[in-house]
């Protein structure tokens, strides 16, 4: 009997621990992780994975073994609805807006530049070979499989080939999303009217707040009074929002910035231009050999995605859930790209790269602020979508500590998978690069699988679908492998995945 697996995520598990060169401390084999190749993932399943400490690189998903790896990597996120700009963020936005206005910045002067938030994330494994072939039907092994016990499982005598249903749905969704992307971009960014701009012959205007204070001082002096040195009515002073800072651009500027959302493939109009920009960035900023960051590497690392695109719920207009390239066009030139996953409840940053000629604009940080603004724009329509995931926080790597400066950031405990404010974690991480983070010594992983969950892990062996308990019995498999898989993935997700062996 054939099985329809279109509602499941399809992955290939690599049981052995993997050791790679660490991209942070450069230890040749210090990075230790588990990995799996993910042929297809629902957006909710991937969201559940990152909430267990996983992250993707192309179609390869990996989870650092926190107490073994040289540089423990803690999943970090911030609540975009509670985000507060700091002075550094304001300076970066003002510097970028000033450049748009006058076109002036010192191209090669990297002194006094704010710390940029880019990292080399090219994890070995994104181009790993796999044995998943979805061009044949999978049949149910004559064992304990039952659609009654597993409602998502559809077993019948005339089920189509495994991929036919999913491919049609994915293609239809991609086409629908493509038509929505341009309209979403228009709703996310504000259009500015053309104008004559400021008079270059006049001195720069004073800030409105300063002018008001000067007028008040003059009136008080005329009455023989002195202005109070202490500031009053602070509670009534409204704080300028991130959106207002980003859109604080004169009507007429020397340059125009345009942000586009694209779902890339090898045949996309901007694929070649994006691949060239990626190569320039990797070779210049991260000193990678040109042979290791060509179009193929770019495709498998940042274009190839396992996520199955879905429209937003309740008919909400916009790009939908899935993987996107947020492209930054300066006039007609591509200067930066933010690769993001829009998931239920969050926007997850995958990677950011830019033209090194514009490094003085601190585009990495500027891009992260734009991605936070994207969450803030979507949240009123999708109330549950309020988090911005920044990937991993590496406390032992000073260059990565900038992520903790986004208010309010929280870290994922690697043992209980609960979230804790980063401010309460810093002392622990100063004392030891690996920390449980959760102070409650009795707290356990609430999402831990039990023995029945382990037995019911679904696996495919020779195009035959079966439970793990039947695989262990029929093929003399090691049950401990499935115990490990279950612990790493968690109870919420384990029944949604089919493991290809």
C-alpha cells in the first residue's frame, strides 16, 4: 500500500557526531554538532527546530553539541514589539540617511565605524550528499503502521507518487507568493514625494526641540525668570520609533534606496548579480578563496531551501511564510542582501552580505534594524508574529556579542529549552562558556520524548515506511540512535518528521 507523506517533513539523519573547523576561534576540529539533511520542512516544523537550538545552512540543519563544541552557540531572539533603539543604532541610521541625502562617505576609511553584525556562517555540510529520492512511491511495511493511530498518515491502495501532491502545492504557493511580494514591499516601505530639498546656501537648520527651548528661554528672561535646569514633563515626551528613524529621509536625495523581497532560484533575474555580490563579500570580508564561494556554493548555501512556502493565515496580504532574499538596491545597484526565513511567530535571520565598498555604512547592523522593522510591520496583521531570531549568540567570541545589545534579547537554555533575559545570563557565561542558564536545578525539558514516542519515530528504509521499533526488530537497528534523535528534536516535532535511512 502506498503512503502519502505530503503533510510531513522529510529529512535524512546523520547519526555520527560531526567535527568541523570552527568559524569563530578557528580551531581545526573544535566545532562539534549533529546534523541532518532536510529535503522538505514545513515552516512550523522549522520554527520548532530552531526553538530546540537548531539552525539551517541551505538544506543542511545542524545543532551544536553545547557541552562539547569549542564555542557554544546559544539561540538568541528579541521581541521586536518591545525593541528599543540605542544610541549606536541611531547613529548608524542617521549616517545611512545622510549618505542617501548627500552621497558622501569615505569609502576606505574604516576608523570609528560601528561594529558590524555579519558573520561567516558557511558551515561544512550545506552541500552534503544525501540519499533521499522522491521520484518513487513509498509503501507501508507490513507492520504496526496505522492511520488511526497517526491521523496525519494517509495509507491507501492508490496513493500517487510521493512528490506529486507536494510539488503541485509548493508550485502554486510559490506563484501566489511571488505575486504578493511586490505588493507587500510597497506596503512595508513608505513612498516619499519629490521636492527641492534644503537650501545649500543656508546653515543647517536647528532641531525643532532645541529651537523650542531657546524660545522658551527668551520668554522667561524677558519676564526676569530663569529656565529650570531640570527637564520636566519627560513622561509626555514621545520616543521616536524605529520606523520614524528609518524613514527620516529628505524628500529629494542624491540616492534612492529600494528594498525588494525575492524568492530566488538559479533562473531568477537577480541570481547572477546576487552571486557576484556574495563572492565579493566572502573574499573581501571573510578572506575566503574565490573557488569556495562561486555561484554553486551561493546556491546551495543561501538559495536552496527546504522550507515549503505557505500563505499567511486568514487571508492576510504579504509575502507569506518561507525563505526570502531582502535585497537592498541603491539606485540601480545591488549593495546588500539579507537572507531571511519568515516563520509562524518570527522572522529568522539566515545570513547577511553586502558590497564591501559600502562597509563604512555599517550595512550589517542597518540590515538587522530593517529586519526588526519587518516584524513590526507584519505584527499588527499577524499578532503572534513578534520575534526576531538572530541565529546564534557566541559569548566566547567578542565579535558576536553585538547581538546581545538588541533590546530585549533572550537566550535559549540548552538543557530545558526555556528562554532567559541575556542580562541574567552574562555572569554565568563569563564564568563558563557553557552554562545551563536555567537557575532552577529541578527544571526539566518539558518537551522530552517518552519511550512510546521513540518507538513511533517514522523511518523510510528501501522506500518502505515503518516505525522505529519495527526497523530495530527487522534490521537489527540500534534503538539508542532513535533515543538520541528524539531527545534532540523533541516531542512536539518528532511525530511530524519522516527520517530517511
